[in-house]
């Protein structure tokens, strides 16, 4: 017997969501919607389901499908941080458009195979270099994002989880860490940050995740 596919998650650009929903209903029939303050579940007559997490809060009153598209398509002012040990990028986005940004690279020594005191000395040096890298990233975050804090709807982050946490641990950035906790995703996977990666990050964090069951 051929094994059946299990649940999976796909993602689409918000501008394609309306067409994706139309295609889903063409394949599976007209859907009913179960709506809660933080989630929409679409149920098709053939048993297929599609789930959406409402990361921006409850839908407005009215047609849930139109409301779903409207919430994801709407251009929002969002702060962004991409951090790794050797590089960082910080930006402000209106929708997918980068309106202000900065990036930097840093020297952090690679790991050594030496043992004993040499290994400990290299580890301390590497930790100090990484600390300076995170401090520089935090300075750029403070300069670009703190003045925007009252206007930002979310802080989206990418790169390395440890590096992101180290940057946002700076006491001056507590408000941004709170903003990320309220509205934001996990640490998104992106290449090492540079000007091009930062400019394209808006398209990455705006993608809509859709959870499909095995019948969808």
C-alpha cells in the first residue's frame, strides 16, 4: 500500500493568496471557515483543510476569506534584524519595500583544533570578537529602529538564533524585544546578511504560511 502524505506547510506571497484560495476551492469545493481570534481553519467538503495563524490579530467582521487576504496583503511598517557572528543587517520596511537600512561585517576568528591552553585562549578571543560584533549590531538597531518604535507593527528577525538573542539582550533594546514577542515569527533562515539579503528580506517575512492536512 502506498503511504499517504502527512500534514505539511506551504507558503505563498500575500499578493498570490487570493488566487491560492480560489484554486483550493476549485480543487476541493467551497470551504467553510472556523474563525477564532488567532486562527482561521478552512474546511472543504472532501475533508481537506487549510489553517492560517492570525499573527496580526483577529479578523475584521465580514467575509473571512476577504478579511484573511486583506490582513496579509496590507503593507505594514516593520523593523528587521538579521544577525550572525560575522555580519548583521538592520532595516525598516513598508510592506516589502526597504525604506531605511544598514549592514556591517565583523572579524570573528574561526574555531581552532588546538587543545589545552591554546584552545582556551582562542575561545576567549573568539568570544570577545563575537561580543564586539553583537555590540556593533545593537548600536545599529538602536539608531535605526528605536526612533521608529512607536510606528512599528512588528520586529522580524533572521540569521542565527544565538546571534539574534545576543543582540536583542542589550538593555536599551528591551522595547524591541517586547515588540518581537507580540508580533513576529521565529528566526527566519536567510543567507549571511548584506545589502541584497536585507533588501529581499521583506519578501521573506511577508510570506503566508498555510498548514495543510493530508487530504489537501
